[in-house]
C-alpha cells in the first residue's frame, strides 16, 4: 500500500500552489499519493496542467465552485 500525503493550499494564489505542489512531489517516492486541496479554482487548473506536462498521474480532479481537489500519483 502506498503512502498518502495531504497538501492544503487554502488562501494561496498562483504561482504558490503550483510551486508548493512541485516541491512536495519532489520529496516523495514513486507510487506515493498526494492529495491537494485549495480554494482558488484557477490554481487547481494550473496544478493539473503542470502534472500533465511533467509525467505524474492525476487519479482524480474536481472543482466545485472555487474549491478544488486533486489526487496525484507520483511517477
């Protein structure tokens, strides 16, 4: 079973959410899971684009209003 980390990014706007997600992923091992939440929907979209470009996998992605939830599997 892989380890799961949580990253709460409420109150932050870009580029901080992408930078903090990138930093956390760099600390993780292959196969581990990162669950990212925040309250600025555009940041969620930016994180999703970053993940898609850099080879990790998005397992789940939701935006409800301005709140977002992203579940990422480290490649």
